[in-house]
């Protein structure tokens, strides 16, 4: 895991909203150029593979404090002064949370004190382990307030009536079982099957927590994108002669076919696994991604979600991927992980206790 960073999605929204309303300094954050141009690499300097394609290989990160959806009432683009305020707030929070803990502090109450963080939920990660991002996303020289760019309000479109009906049916079906009745009721990430959020995608989005890092390996016939989170890996077949399998074939992360349009790699993914339908999408979901090399240090990642059975219109976003000059490590999720077994066995123990209490005679009346 790279050096500790910070800024969860909710924190990003609060910091951003507060920055818009607060007095601002016009000074850009130290080491951060004001609105980098990102106009594209010159033809003579574009790194290319032996077959002449743009070289997308290497380690990359899409960590950012910019949320997926735009906070209500905000413009699409922030000024450098507001960005300075936001990014300084993130750094101040990192420094504050990095201070030594008071060794004489009291233990949190049983069940937690209700606050966010390790003290509130008793056993969560403290800030040392968080690597969420510390910069506002920059695309085409603009400091963005959301990763979504279409619709223009930067928000996920409304759900269709069919999608709302599916949601209600899913809730009804899940109510047949208790939350801790069996392993299949627990989230994929808790079972170490796939990452939480949509890191591997598609679409490949930051999780605003940690491990927002990727390795891309490229050949003329295939492109592999490996996500540090749970080391999820997507293998994309290159060439329009490829076709998607029958609808009955639904691998993890769907079936991806890619092709080149000039210097842009276009990836079309369908046939999503039924447990990986993005934001409650239908089984007809199609995600189109576009990856292009902007300069030596940046990839521009664009995505479009197309599912008329779920969303009232297609929607799209843009995410900068910055070169990561650090190693990507194996996400050893299962080794020494007793969480799932303990969660289920703990529930069985509580069930026995409840049954025993029912059979116990009532206490004598005084």
C-alpha cells in the first residue's frame, strides 16, 4: 500500500461545499501548478509500443477527492483559489490525524460512540491505512467538481420504473434470510471475491478509501488492467473481429472487447455477472470506456453507462489516471482473515442464546 493519504467521498463533498462558501486564498497548493493544461502529448513524444500504438503500460492511480456526483448548487469547474482551499484542508486533516494518540485516553464504549472512524465503530481502520487521494481531479485544464460530465448537472440520472421495481423485488427476496444467515448474503468484498465499490469496474472508479491503483500490461492482441484492490484483473481482447459470448455467459467484470480509434483505446463491456451489476443495473448493461494517453504522466479515462432498463438516459464521466511511481502490492485478502467465519459463528451463538432465553422460565414475581 502506498504512503497514507486521506479524503473519503463524504469528506470530499463536505470539504468542497465548505470551500465554496468560505473566504479563499488565491495561492495554489505547494507543488501544484494552477490548472495544468493536459492538452495532449506531442506526436513526437508520445510513448508508443513496438506496433505503433500509444503505450498505456505502467502503474497508475485514479485517487481523488473529486466525488462521482456533483454536490448540489456547485459549478462544474472550480477556481484555483477554491482548489487551494480544498487541498489545504485535506493536508491539514492528514497532519491532524497523524498526530500521536493519547495513551491515557479512555476506551470507547461498548458498541462504539457513534462517531466516524475507528473509535466510533470499534475496530475500523485509523487514518494511517487510508489512501483515498488528496487532489481535485483535473481534466483539460479544468478543476472538476464531479467525475460525471453528462448529464450537465453532474448527477446520476433518475431510475426507470422497471429499475425501481427490481430494487423492491430484490429487497423482498433478501428479507427471506437474515443478514448473517449464510455466506452468500455477505458482500463480495467481505468474502474476498471482488473489491468493494467499482475499482475494477467497468467503469473503473475511485473508491475514496484506499488501493486506487492499477497496473496496465499491453500487447497487440490483449490489454490487461489489474487493480490493486483485491488484485482484480480484467483481460480485454483487442480487435473488432471479436464478439461477445451468449447472454448466458457472464464472467466476473463482464466480457470486454477493445479496439483502437486513432490513439484512443475503446473498450466495450457487456455480459456482466449478476452479482456485479453496477448501481443496480439490468443484465443488458453496456459500458463503453475510452483510454487515451494525455502526456507522460496522465491517462484520460472516459466512460459511458448505457442501460435503458435502469437509467432514464445514458450518462458519462471522465477520470484522470496519474502515473504512480510506487509499487503495487498483492492484496492478500484471505490470509489470516477470520472475519467471515467469525461473523457467521457469532450470529449462530446469538441465535442459540435467544432460543435459550425463550425456553427459560420467567423470574418469580416479587
